[in-house]
C-alpha cells in the first residue's frame, strides 16, 4: 500500500485492501460494504478497534504507522521463515509470538517488540542448540515443530521487565547516562498565544539539557532549535546507535473539543509485554509534572508507537497539555512553567537512574 493516509469519506482502491486485512483479523465483516473502495463509518470503527488493540493512537485514520501494523498483523507464526537480516529486520506479530515462546522457555529477551533483531537471533540459536537442531538462527519448520513438541511440557513467565530493571540498576546512574531528548517540531500555535508547540518543547528541552549536563549526563537532542525532526524510526536508530540509556519525547496534544485538557505520559507496552523502566519513568515524570504545574493528571499509559517500540532502551513520550485548550495553552506559554517541567523531568530521570545501595 503506497497511500500515505486514508480516512472516513475517502474513495480509493487501497481502502479495499484495508478492509480485507481487517476482515482476516475478524474485526470487520468482509461484506460490510457494498462498495469496498469507500472508507465509511463501519471501516472507521474497525480501524479504531484495531488501533486500540495494538496500542496505537485511536483516531480511525489509516496513516503510516497503522498501515505498517496492518501489514505486520497479517503474519501468524509458521506462515513464513524468520531470520535476522541486519539493515532490513523482519517485523510482525508472528515475531511477537516467537518471542513469547522463547521467553516462556527461559531464553533471554529484553522485550517482546515484534522485531527480529540480534537478541531474538541469539535466543533462536540458543533454542536450536538446546533441542539439538542445526544452529543457524533460521526459524523455519524444524523450529516450529520443536515448539509444538515442547508446548505441553514446558511453561514459563515473562521476565523481560526484571532484566530491564537489573540492567539499569547495575551501574547506570544519571552521572554516566546518555539521554536522548526529543522535542516536538510541530508549528501549531498554542490557543491564544504566538508560541508554537515546537517553541515550547525546545525551551523545556534546552533547560532540561542544562540540568542533566550539570549532573554529568551526555545529552543528545534529536533536532536543533529551528530544525525539523526525522521520522520516529530514524530517531529510534539515533538512540540505538548512540547506546542511549533513556529517551524522552516532549510534545502537546490536540483535540476537536477545546475542553480536552491535561498532561499524559506514555511508555512502551501492550497486552503481552511492557517496559518496566519505561513505566517507572513515565509514572514518576507524570507525578512530578502534575505536582509542579496546574495541568490535570491524565495518567501514564502503554503505547506501541515506533519511537517507544523500536528503541532498545526505555523511552517515554510526555504530552504537556492540549494546544487546543485555552487553559493548558496559557500554562505552557509561561516560561516559569518551562522551568518547572524541566525540573520535574530532571528529578524524575535522576530518581529512576539513582544508584542502588545495599
């Protein structure tokens, strides 16, 4: 599918493909529309259900991330051969199933992200070795058959959150951390203000960089003051290539209703897995920001957006109120609040990365 975005009311041949994929997932009846190329209310509702189930933004619009997740959702474990392909890694829900099986058998995986990367490759090779298969990292019929044989005799539990906590507890402190700060480049004006989301987020990121640098952290910004952001996958690669310890994205939300308001924080998570350190940082940051501002507490939530899912380290996204809400915009236009939020985030990061004693 080459279409960038599809929404209610659109007429396009690609709509029929979206319908077919949702029908295969059991979310939409195949004969739900007499004209399959029309994006109607039924498809909007089905897309929303799919987005909700996959931890995506629930807007009923089939944009780039929803397109990719629909593509990933078409695969069931056993449909295709899986292997590690550096530079062109395989993504899909069959990979999530593979990771779940490996983890339940006790093989080391930090998270269940649906990406066949180097760690999944290593776990497959260890599994092959343990059951007497050729150790080539290729997950094909022999591996699938071995899983079936073991299914009735071995069970286990998710341990990726414990490993993640242990990794960061072992010597990673704010004094030696590498932290990626990711301020939004959205040029939408705040309600009743001449400031943009990009201006506000840059000011907060600039203040936060100063505080973290003073504590000894190496800080990497994903854009310059007037620069544009690469897409989420490129920013995830930036963080991974620099072996960062944490990623913090700052932005503001929007809503058709001017009544929508409040700060919310997001971390990687879905029904099978979550980032424990991401959850810890999200909860801490959420509470500290609420304590220091007049923004309403909209809590921390799991999501599977690319920047949260594809980073090897814990990542959070902080949505600092609604640009469409006059009260939130007034708060976020205030430079004193920029300082307060920078202090809240710096304290949260230092607490999460605090050295453990005893």
